[in-house]
């Protein structure tokens, strides 16, 4: 899963699950501060409440970023491959 954060049309942050985030310039540092700020949120996929930032599951990792207030701060967020959050456990046929 990959989340890109833009200021207008300029890419300022790239966040990928289980990879080090990449922040660009002053706006990237603003994104970093918002994402890394400690706060309590509700994980929309599990309904569980908890303190973030967390990255112990794809859902908590995404919730940490998506509920960091990036839109209110004027950033545009683009998420790719969110299907990992909506798929149930994989079943095998024997």
C-alpha cells in the first residue's frame, strides 16, 4: 500500500507500508509532524480506538496517516492499493 501526499501538484511525501517514509522540503516536514503527532483515533476498519502513530497492521498504519488532518492542513492525499484493508483472511482450497 502506498500513500502519496501533495501540496497542490507537488509531491511532498511518499509513505509505503513497512518502508521508511520519504518527505520532501518544508511541506514534507509539515506532513511528517502531522503524521507523527501522538493522538487518539478510531481505526475505521476495526472500530477499535487507540493512540497513534501505530504501524503494527496495515489498518492502523493507514489510519495513522489518513486521520492526521492532512486535508485540513491543505494537502491532497492519494492512496493506492487500499484493497489490503478490505480483504478478509485468505482461504485455501484443499
